C-alpha cells in the first residue's frame, strides 16, 4: 500500500491565531518554513527552522510540566490510585529536572522535535537562581491548589465514567478547515458539561476567548446545548477560579472572531511543496517590539541583532 502523501493544510487553533496576529513572519516560520524538514538531506535551513520552532521558554516549560503532572494524576485516578499534593509536586519537579537536563546539555539534539530545548539556553541567556526558584514555587503553589482547593473539589471527585476529555487533542471542521481543540479537562454532570483550563500565568481576556472556542468544540463534538456548558479558568499559581456560564452572544462573538481570523489565514495560505512563496504576504509585522522573545530572532533578518 502506498504511503500517505503529507500535505501542508491550513488549520486553526487559538494559539495559532494569536501567533498569526503577533507577527506574520513568525507564523510563516512556524507553519511553512520548516515544512518537509524530515525529507531534507543533508539537513539544512528547514531543519534549522524546525529546531527554532520547538524552542520553549522557562515560564512556558514550567506551565507545561504542571499540565503534564496533572494529566498523570488523572491517569492514576482512572487506574484507581492517587497522589497527594506533595507527590504531585514531585511529579512536576522530576519532569522539570529531566527537561532542564535535556535543554542545558546537548541532550535535546537526539530528538530535537520531541525534547525540551529552552529559548534561554539556546540564546545563552543567564537564568538566575531567582527565576528557577520562582519556577519551583509556581509548581508548588499550583499542585497544592489543584489538590487542596475546595473550588477544585468537583474535579477531583467526578467519576472517570463521566469524563469527556483529559488533555485530549481533537479537531472539528469550521468553514471547511480543521480546528484544533485541547481542553485540559471536561466532564458531564447531569445535563451540564464542565470544561476546565489550567492556567499558570496571569488572567487575560484571551483566556476567555480560548475557552469559548472549546465551548464551540463541545457543541460540535458532544452535541451539547450552549446553555448547558460551564467554562472554568483555573489560575493555579494565583489560587483563583473563574466560573463562566456560556452566554449565547459571547459564543457568537467568539465564532465571528474565529471566522475573521481563519479567513485572513486563508487569504495567504499556500502549499510550500507546490506553490511559490510571496514575501509580501509574510512581513515581520511584529518587529521590532516582539523580537526580543521570538524563537526565530537568531535567523530572522528583521530582528535586531544587538
């Protein structure tokens, strides 16, 4: 049987939309510049772009290990076991240590598209003890809040047979395009569907927009009525939870925003295997304000090199 031919298809997610809004050049590097790197022999520019694409930052990496530790908690819960707050923290800290070792040495080079490789190490920035201590404190506060907060008790107690999603990458079609959704946790209780998103940073309006895109996903995937969806933004480090019953007008606004974002992407999408690249479509619209923390600053000609 012939191998399936991979094609660079347009897809949408809240994070991709944010990247597109932040800088068109950054979006090109991430979605088109590295396309086909696995076929490049010898390794060259596409491979180099892929390496930069997979860079993370210390705050993002810290948030990721908290998410993965909580996902592990759910796995054990489903198997009939459990962890207390300290054990959950140790799970996150061990993941952090493993990723740090990969990033701070050449360990990431063995599997550059699957390993931890931090922006700060790549660009040889000093990471102070103050920052690593802050990361540790965030892991401690977040895991403790997850395990002990009364606001999260419904999450901890809901029976696995009522779970709908746990860090599950899924897609649905919108305007003929694949839309990605990754709810951190979703469950059904009687007629209500609860969708949770773990946050380790400060509250932002975009957090609510992302949750509303998950509500649209729930309507499509589980045929849930919007009035039966309750969204929850859990700011673990800050010890706060925002409970957001879905409002039809705000759901409609989120859908309109998705539509506008997706149509802008459609206008300049192309298949790098067969179509020409037009630089005019991929200007560095985020330069210079967003360049300092951009993954591609070392290879983009628009980024200040000082």
